[in-house]
C-alpha cells in the first residue's frame, strides 16, 4: 500500500527544515507475523500523524558541530563512575566503548565484541583510529543520552518506534524490506558472506558506508535499514499486542527483554546494520527491532531525528 500526501500538505510549502522529509500521516501494519522473530509479533494496525524526519543518519560532521558549540562529552568519553561500579579497579573504569572485530570460526558467540579503551565517536576503533575524511559517515558510539542531548540542541527529537518503522517502509505496507520482498545486497549496507568470519564485500563495503551510498526508499530516506542501527525513544518490550489500533503510540512505560533479564532500562533500536547478514541477525528490515542499554555505545549504532508538526498544521490532515 502506498500512502499519498494529503491535499492539505500538497498545496503548501514543505513544512520541514532542510534535509528533512515530510512523512504524510497514515495507517500501516507495524511488526511482522512472518519473520520468525517473536519480538516482532504480532503485526498490528497503527496510525501515525504526519511528521518530519531526517533524510540521512546524523553524521560525524554534524555531531562535531554540536560538540564544538557546546563542549559536550559523550558517555564513551567519560570514565565509569565509582558510585555505579564500586568494585572495578581504576584501570577498568577508563573511558571506552564496544568495538566489533572479525573472529575465527572456533570463536565463542559474541566474542566478536570487546570493550576498547579510548573508543568513542572520534576514535571508532580505539585511540589509534580516527574519523579523518569521514565527515559524511554516520556518527557511532552514541549512547541514548548523547542522542537526546544532540536532539535538544537542534530542536528535534528521537523518533518513536512507530514513526521510525512507518517512515522506513516508504509506503510499502507489510513488505519484508524497505524496497520490497526480495533481499538485495545492492539496496542496503549489510554483511555478505558468513558472519562474523568473512565478508565478501559484494555491496562494496566491509564497514560503515557514507550516508546516502545506497538507493533511498519510497519516501526519499536513505539507509533506513543497514549501515547502522538507529535509536528510538521507545522502551523495549517484546511484541506489539499492546499497540492494537493505536494512534501515535509511544511505547510501554517500562522496559523488559527476556534475553537480557538483568537489564532494566532498554530502548528500541531499529534497522539493523552493516553487521547484519542473512545467516545471522537478518534485521535489515523495517519490522526488525532490538533492545539497547541507554549507557552503552557501539561501532554500529547511530541515530536520526524527527520534528513533529504543529497542532495548527496537523488539524488540516485528512
């Protein structure tokens, strides 16, 4: 199903700031009954009002402007507090973040992730790495509060999960991917080969790609799936049954992930990343969702923002 722009909007100038796209309000099917992932069950009809969303993921250069103007220090650049981690020695409380590395076939599950001292948005793989000549790449190692701080600075907000998924579908209601029902390595920055052992680079990239390197979806949005996971404002809970026929849902009031029972504060991330492969993860789909702790960044999580329209403009919708 393709959603047309309501006449009230078509007759007026684009109400969105530069580099944002106006997404016309409508009803869509949120979640999936066919993916095999229980956290996407069950698919529900949801309505969202019109809103603006960034055409691209927030880039290194954009985040650098924010840091230059405010002096902001990201979570990954701060040492772990003694109050929160009283039993850790000082050397284990140094600033850092989670970094991915290719491993050998005999490696244990999730051993491809390791804590790297000195890893942050400026130094994605540790203090010896840098983002020189990568101004147009999505910023990573961003924790939830970092994204919120940037959003407040630019006068925008993180999308709800419903807004994000509706925009990611690009008008293709219930399609498997943002472009249709057939997987293609040319449509998004994903992992080709056998994760996490080797990547054939059939899409031209082994890691993050500059924003806009792959075709846009039906709404003109780039990298809504693949490249980097994107933060949303919703708390994570399995499934969508509580969203049945809801309008502008904002998620549950608290979070819980049965796969992470000891973690009590988890937000929804969407879209998968360059580390998602057909043999592992397979979450380069609008319906896909995962949970993420708000105090942790990684080499494959970034964000984009939305700007909600004014009440005056919204009342003209049909």
